[in-house]
C-alpha cells in the first residue's frame, strides 16, 4: 500500500480492528465494511454505542449505509474530488489541528521555488515521454541537508500553502458537479468528520477496494492520509487510515512478499539494472536517516536465512543467487504476457483468475496459450475448467491441466496475520479428505523434489536452488520451525533473536522476515499463540493477545498520540507518554511509557533532537503531506480512464500515469456508446469468485443469481422491471443479469447533466451450483499508476432489457 | 397473519358431510323428543342418515392428515382451548351416539312390542345429549375457523351460527331425499324459516367482515357465492317452498338445491380463508 | 426464569449469519430460490427456514431512504395461538418460555399454521408435520445460547433473562430516541401477554410486517361459542315449530 507507505512510512493499517471502538467519527468510504467485514463491524457499532458518528460515502446505499448516521452518494471514481473538498473545507475553516500539523508533518517545509502545479500537471511533465521529471519535487535544504522550515506556515513555498492553493479549487460546488453529491450532503459529512480536528478527538477512515481499484488509487489513499494528518488523527487511539485487508491473511501474504516487487518485510526486490551487486543494492536502497538506516541488517539476515552456509561475506552473502527483477510481473502484466504467448506454464494456488481477473475474456483466452496449468483447489473452478467455458472448443485447447486437491484452512494449522498486523496461530479442526494436501505440503514437496532432481547438477542456474536451506520435515512442513526462522536467530547457537534490534549485517544473524522478529523470542515460545485479552472497558490494546508487528506495537506512530511535550492529547485514550522520572537500566532518567509499545526510541526525550518526529520510518520523521508518487507529490482528481464526463478540474482527463494495456482484446468504451458508469462489488453471502460459496447450498439459497442494481429512474428510462433479466454490455463483453431496481441507487446530477450508475456483484462464473456470468467480462485491463491494481470500480457500460 | 394451512377438498367434504350428519341427527333427535305422529319416521331416517355420514368423517380427516395412525394422536389429550381437540372428542362421542341411536331404531322394530316403548324411551333419553353433540358438531368447525389468524376466519364469531343453520337445512334435505311414504310436510316450514334465518346470519357475517366481505361479493368467488350460496341455497328453496305447494318433485328440487347451497357455503368459507 | 431473545434491528447488518446458523444447527436444507429484485431470500419462513432476515426499503418521515433489516423467527408468545389450538400436545411450553415442538406427536393437522398471528409455523410436505423455530432447547438447556444468537456478529441478537432484556431494550429505545430516531420502539413486552422474542424496532411494526396488535387466535372461541349456542337454540325452536305445527301430522 504505497499510498500509506509514502505518507507515513509503512504501508499497513495504522491501527487495528478493536481500536475502531475508540473513534469519535468513523468514515467508511471505499469500503462496505458491514457486508465484507461483518464480524469486525461490531467494533464500528461499539464506537457508535460510545457516541461516535458513522459516515458512509458510497455510490450506492449499502448495508453499511443502512447503519450510518449520515450517507452521501458519489459517482464512482471521484473520491479524490470528495476528499479534496473535505481538505479544502478543513483548511478554509481552520478546522485542522494546528500544533499537530506544524510539528508532526512536513507542512512547514519549504518547497523548491520552481515546484508548481498548472493545468492538471505538476512541474516536470514530459509530454513526449509521458512521464515526470521529478527534479523540482523537493524541499529547500539548509546547509546540513535538513529541509528548510517555516513554523508559521505562512511562507508561500511551504507545503501547507501549496496544499491550501492546490485544494482551493475543490469547493463544495465543485464537489457537487464532479461527484454528483448534493452540496448539502457533502457538507454534512465534511462537518461531522472535521470535528475530529479538535485535539483529543479521533476519527478513523476505513477503506478497502472501493478506493484501491482505480487508476489513481494510490493518490486517493494519499488524499485520505493528508486529511487525517490535518485533523491530527494518525497515531492516536480511534484514528488512522485503516486499510481493511480482504482475506484473513492478506496482510500476512504481503508481509511475506507475495508480491513480485518486494522481499519479506518490505525490502525492495533487486533489479538487474539498478542493483548488480549487494553493495550497490544496499547503497541505493538504504536511506541516510530514519529507521530504514538499518536495512542492511535486515537484508543480509534474510540472505543468511535463505542460503545458510552458502551465504558468506566473501560471496556477497549469496546475493547473486537471489533472482533479480527485469520486468514488471504484476498481475495484469503476467496475463498480458501469457496472452502474448510468453508464458509456458502457470501454477495457481488459492486463486481463480478466470473469474476474478479483469477482462476475463482476455484472461481466459490467455490460459489457452499455456503448455501446462497446475491448479491446486478445493473445487473444479472456472480456471481449472477454462477449457470448457462458454465459447471455448475443448478440442482446440492444447493446455495440459493438472487439478490437485487442496485442504482448506480449517484442515491445517498455521499463523494468520490480520488486518491489524496481528499474527494469530490457529489450530487444525479436521483432517483433510482423501488426497487433499495443504499448500505448505505442496511447497515443501515441490522444493524437496526439485532439490532431488537437481542434486549433483553443476549448472549455474541450479546452484541457487540447491543452496537454499530447506529443512522443515518430509511431508507436512513443521510450521513452527518456519516461524522460528522467520523470527530470526543468531547463527552461532541458533538461539532465537528477541527482536530485529538484535539483527546484524555481518552474517552473524539470520532472519526470514525482520518485521516479524519477536514473534518467536525464545525456544518454544510462539507469541502468535498467546491469548490474554484485555477487559472490555479498556482501550482494547490487548498486548497479551497474539503478536503484532513490529515488536508487538498495536498502534503505529503512537508517538503522535502525545503532544510535542510528551503529554497525551487525550488522557482517556492515552497510548504512550513521556515519563521524565522513569528510570532506565543504565541509571539515566526519562522514557516513553504507556499501554502500547512506543513506536519510537524509548529514551528519546520530547525536547531532544528528533524527539518530536513520530514517523520514524520516514527519512525526516515527519508525516508526508508532500510525498512524491508516480503522478505527483500531491493528489489531484482525474477522471477514471473510462468516464462519461469531462474532467472539470483541469484539461487532463485521466491520470496521465495510469497503466493502460493495449492487446487486441483490451478495448476501451466510447462514452457515447456506453454512457452509464458501472462498478463491481461483493456481497456478504458470497466470497469472491464463488468457488466455495456458490457450492454451498445455504449461501446459494440466499443469493442465487447475478443481478445488476440500478436506480428507478434508469430502469424507467430503459423500460426495465424489477426482477426482470437485463443485458449489461461494455467494450469488453456482456453479461446477463437480473435487474434489481432500487432507491438505493440514484442518478447523479452533475451540473445540468444526469449520469447514471449501475452496480454488479462479481461472484458468478460458469461452474458450481449457482452459475452465472462473471462481472469481470466487463472490466478493463487498466491499472493504477503505482500499484497497477485494476480499475474495476469505475468503468462504462450500457444496459438494456434482455 | 397465519400461514395458509392448505386444508384441502377432504376438509370441505368433511365440513359438508359432518354438518349434514349433525343436522340430520339433531333434527331426528328433536323429532324423536318432541314430534307428533309422522315424526318418528323423520327420527328414524335422520338417525339412519347420520351414522354412515359421520363414519365417513374420520376417513376424510385421516386422508387429509396423510398418515392414518396419526389421527389417533388427537386423542392423546383433551384440550379445552383447542376447538379441534374438543371437536375430535365430540366427533368420537357423536359417532357413538349416532351408532347407539341407530341400533335402538333397529332394535325398536325387532324387540317385543312391550319392550319397544322402553327402547324408544332409552333412545329419547340419549337424544338429549345427542342433540347437544349434534349442535356442537355442526358448529365447532366454524368456531375452529374463528380461532385462527387467517383472513375472513380469524376472530369471526359468525361462522359457527352460519354452519349450524346450514347444517339444519342440509340435514333436513338429506332426510327429505330419503324415499319414504307418507311424507312429512313440516319441512316446508322448516326450510322457510331456516333459509330466512340463514340469510340473516349470512348478512351479519358479511357485515362483520367489513371490507374483507369483498371476496364473496365482488371477488373471483362472487359468481359462486351469488349463484350457489344465495341463489341455489337460499333464494330458490325459499321461493319454491313459498309458492309451489305439494308434490315430490319440488321437495326433491328443494333438497338438492339446499345441498348445493350448503356445500358451496362451506367450500367458499374454507377457500376464502386460504386464498 | 423466563428467557428470551432480543432482536435489536438497529444493530443488524443483515449478514444473515443467523439465518444460516439455524439451518446448520437444525439440519435444515436450502430451498430452490431465484433472485426477485430484493436481497431477501427465501421469501418466507418455511419448514426449512426457521429464521429469516427481511430487507425493507422505506422512506422515513424525513423522506430519506432507509434500508431496514429484521431477523425474524417464532416469537414464543405467552398467549401462543399455535400452542393453544394444537390438539395433540405436540406444541408445548418449556418452563423458561420456549414454545417447543415435539415432532413425534404432531399429526400434521396444520391448525397451528393457520392460528399463528405471525405466519411462523410451516407445514413440511415431506414429513407431513410442521416445523418452526423452537428456541434451541437442546442448546439452551445445556447452557449455550441459541445457534442464531451465537452467530450474530453485532449482538443484534442477544439471549438472556427476559426481564433483563426488557430493560436493555428500553435503554436502547431511549438511546435511539435521543439520537432522533422517533420511530424507535419496543415490540413484544405486552403483545400477547409478552413475547419471548423481543424487538427493538426503528419504525412502526407494520413496516416490518409485524401486526400492530397480534391476536390470540383462541380469544374468539368464547364469543363464537355464544353465537353458536344462540343459533342452536333458534334452530331447535325452529325444529319444534316445524315438528309440532300443522304439517307435522303428515301429508295434507
Ligand atoms: N462476504 C465477503 N467478504 C469479503 C470478501 C468477499 O468476497 N465476500 N472479500 C474480501 C476481500 S479480498 C476484500 S479485498 C474486501 C473488499 O472489501 P470492500 O472494499 O468493502 O469490497 P467491495 O464490495 O468490492 O467494495 C466496497 C464498496 O465500494 C463501493 N464503491 C464502488 N466504487 C466506488 C468509488 O469509486 N468510491 C467509493 N467511495 N466507493 C466505491 C461499492 O459500492 C461497495 O459498496 O472484502 C473482503 N471481505
Ligand atoms: N471486478 C472485480 N474483480 C475483482 C475484485 C473486485 O472488487 N471487482 N476484487 C479483487 C480482489 S480484492 C481480490 S482479493 C481477488 C480475489 O480473487 P481470487 O483470489 O482469484 O478469488 P477466490 O475466489 O478467493 O479464489 C481463491 C480460490 O482458492 C480456493 N481455496 C480456498 N482455500 C484454499 C486453500 O487452502 N488452498 C488452495 N490451494 N486453494 C484454496 C478457493 O476454492 C478459490 O477457488 O479478486 C479481485 N477481482
Ligand atoms: S469470512 Fe472469516 S474472516 Fe471473514 S468475516 Fe467471516 S469469519 Fe471473519
Ligand atoms: S409466534 Fe406463532 S408459532 Fe411462535 S409461539 Fe407465537 S403463535 Fe406460536
Ligand atoms: S400440525 Fe402438529 S403441531 Fe400443529 S397443531 Fe397440528 S398437531 Fe399440533
Ligand atoms: S432460536 Fe434456534 S431454532 Fe430459533 S431461529 Fe435461532 S437457531 Fe433457529
Ligand atoms: S446475524 Fe445478527 S447482524 Fe447478522 S442478520 Fe442476523 S441479526 Fe442481523
Ligand atoms: Mo482482496
């Protein structure tokens, strides 16, 4: 989540689920938490019972909106305009938390005088190369290299004044014309949330896919981060920008680098071009200030964990064994490459891309180009059965498909890392049926058998694999052994390290993932298994329940929960504070104490140098209101790549850095032919591609068919009756659905234009008990500028009676 | 609003047959008790008709329940709050009385004349509770329907009376259809009064339904209501008995019309609550 | 001690966990359904579905759209029509308030089906008997909460002593009223002499399909009996008139 990473230093949910109950205002926008996080939603209700207001902003009235005190609709893909409007509201009415902004963020930093923004572009846009030269996106610096500041925030070059000017265009009237949110409703939401700008008040923002699946998603989340910094809502109990991770272990899989561009613990993946040697990598990737100065320790320890004895000082700790990135291997790029015939084989575990991938027509076609496909599954999914899907002639498909039965999460033990970064161990509830094996077993077998296959080989390409340490058991891997390695140990005695503070860059320590260090602090002590809960009336830190990375901190940047002098903004929700009298082991006095583990150097006094820099993972320790991303250092509204209207804020229609794929099946729709905005989303009753849920009769009973939600006004215009079949068509394909005509969708009045939006859940496919068309037959291969996540929340369609 | 119990044709027939049996029996019993010369024939016929009819009833009820043995669960207990429970026991009692009454009718003829009087007296004695049971059987189904939460039926206190009056007319019709000579002409008066009274109760019933009465008056059931219940069951018999004097043909016609009307009434009442 | 479930509709997120949990615990099957234009499904309680979540789109007094949810099942009425009319004793009362059903004794007469003012009891074509929510006596008497309550993630369903739940519900209604929810009200305190499934509603009961004044079905037995007796008397007299009158002598 680079949107949070660039702003705060870490790309993770800042707070945790239970902490939501401490909020005074909860803004759920870009998420439908009641439907998609129903269990955790109880913490939202707990906050409400303590007097919090719940605000829901969504293109349609959802089950979350039903519970909200205030609901405001907005056209899909216009959240930056809405949040920008809120920022403007906060700035114009002086509702921001002055001291917090001045002390804890880079608002007071002076920007390069050449930096500016004009006509939709920041300085440095190169229209030829279609990219930015970021030369001016920087601060003026003092002689010692630290940024110049103006504590009064009045200097026109301060980040603060740039911010003010930049968002001055985002007036309530503009919000109404861009988002379609009636001005009064926008203002009600803005006012209610801005109240948390008072010191001691906390507001949380909860978002998920409604924000991330856009061509400017990262900037969208930055907008929220900026708003929250202005209101002093980061680092405090009940605050935060909280990314609601999707599956129960998505956080864990990101932490463990289930992404192509990172290694475990968010260490950047080396590339062939930039990092030919370990020295080059460390030199280039290690910042001079901030906590990341320790990166070499984490990186070398990782190499030591993976390559063991084969990693020595003399061979760059086997750095050359590490694969280097030479291209973009993100999801859509992979499928584009597959479609272009560049991939031979594909192993799919725990995914059903034939339904979940955007532009599924293209992605299903791509599977036909493979030589072989391995699918590890519980059911025969659309991916495993792509060769018998609609419109496919099995005789013509040459791909050899292996379908291997997998156990379910209930049939094995292991640890989960939840949205709030808690590692929780879970135990096996039942044995898997028949030949079903766990994914761990599969990985273990694959490694062991490949090692056996390569044994004795002298080929240089096999050497890296042979050098891998791999000793987790013969059949099911011993997962605690894996966790112990992830935690890290001193090589000499194989004793676990207590935390990453004990890691070294000289090869004396090994560690599979530095951020998880501390989960296994001593032999046989698995903190993911600890289960001591706090009493219900407490803040819900629950330090004795599970282990939270890093070092069991529950609320990130919690230094900011206290004022610059070290006193909590709100005594009742105090997390940590400076105790000048507390004694340190070395006899010196003064340290940070409290209910949470300080996200700060424990002995760094508030008045010491850097004592007021809460964002320790950022080079300057300040929250990044100004923080460069691909398409600029401040967020700006652009229309979705497919949009029925002209961008009113500038002449730049869509994010100039958006990634648009260009294979023959990657078509974009003309708004004249496809005038209706569409979005896709989930239902409580189904999970994703429905592989499991469309095979469970009780769930099928509740949600049997694909449907398309639309306003009464649109239905009337098109002569569509509630419950009648309709065809929804985009430039990529069409689906058959049942019309759900409802007051929960309303036409958007944008100035004198009316724009309609429809919504389609995306859980259906051609296999399972309840079959139906997949919504992803409509969505485009268009990606966010920074993450390349697909733009499946705002695209264009047309709807007609079937 | 309760769900539709889906009481079927078996129940319509049971309501009809049970009402007819009850009517026939209490008419017979009243004739037995208070009648003049000709009425002993009425009593005999009434008892004779009642028994087979009432024996058909449990068969119909069992068919509706689906599993024969489970009918006996009705007799696990007697629950005064449940018209069906009390009704079941009453049905059992009524069947018993019908049986004994008929046995005594037959016995009266077989035994020596000096003992015939004793037999008759015994039968008359039994006719007192028998009559009460007859009235009960005729009306409890109406009370039962009232004790539901279905449209038309729920809370309505006039279905019982309606069924009783109707039971009288269909009971009389059943007796009148019996081929016997000389005939009993008192039925003319009986029919005139009952049809008139039935019309009155029907009016009160419809009145009590308020807007819900529309199902009968104007809804899809209206043709049957106006044609069969009002036309065939009330107006025509009344007019025939009023204007056409004597002769077997009008008598038979009246009886048939009354049966049609009685059946239609029960059918409509049952259907209206389950529409 | 009377127990009850409190359904706080203001906390319900319509996740339908309760609907499924009930099916799972009681081994109920899925019914064939089709999407009909609303999230609701199945469309009514049945022998296979003892608890069901209703989705109601409605405009409040202020014209603002509302989406109300209600998790609905048997109310376990004190004046339980179903129980009162059941001729076999299949329906019976647990000491702590539940209206339970003994399948072995039920003969399938369906009287309870017609009697329940809330349309709860449903006939099961397969077994020839009826089914409904039984308030999970197998769990409750083993010290557990009903399956649906255990599942509810938001505490929209709570189980406990009825008295306590009543005061909890009243507090909640007051809270909602204070927040400006004028429609907030308690349902089930006095209705039918007290329900063992109480509701905190945000609108008038009718909006949720609940009768404003549910009727105890057998309340009509007495008046019906009186009218029937009167009619019997009239018919008796009529018969006397007929039998003792002139025509009584025989053919004229
Ligand atoms: N029951 C269930 N729960 C799930 C899942 C599931 O499949 N089923 N999936 C899990 C996973 S992996 C994830 S990632 C999460 C996702 O959780 P969510 O992000 O909550 O999921 P969605 O339903 O895709 O989208 C949320 C909302 O975004 C709204 N929306 C669409 N476009 C826009 C927009 O432009 N702006 C704003 N503000 N809102 C918009 C939609 O109307 C929808 O209500 O859910 C997790 N939980
Ligand atoms: N249009 C549109 N498309 C979307 C989204 C959207 O909002 N709109 N959301 C996106 C998001 S956020 C996500 S996370 C993806 C999800 O997309 P996918 O991950 O492709 O979807 P799932 O259906 O969760 O696929 C998981 C598969 O793993 C199987 N499985 C379950 N347990 C195990 C196990 O233990 N081992 C193995 N080997 N298999 C197992 C299941 O049967 C299932 O088939 O979809 C994305 N696609
Ligand atoms: S699916 Fe699992 S992880 Fe998601 S809300 Fe339900 S219980 Fe929690
Ligand atoms: S709600 Fe209906 S089924 Fe439940 S106890 Fe009351 S009357 Fe009986
Ligand atoms: S159907 Fe069963 S439970 Fe219902 S009233 Fe009849 S016997 Fe009782
Ligand atoms: S109380 Fe038990 S039987 Fe009743 S709805 Fe809940 S789970 Fe089902
Ligand atoms: S489980 Fe609770 S929140 Fe979910 S639908 Fe049922 S009552 Fe509502
Ligand atoms: Mo996800």
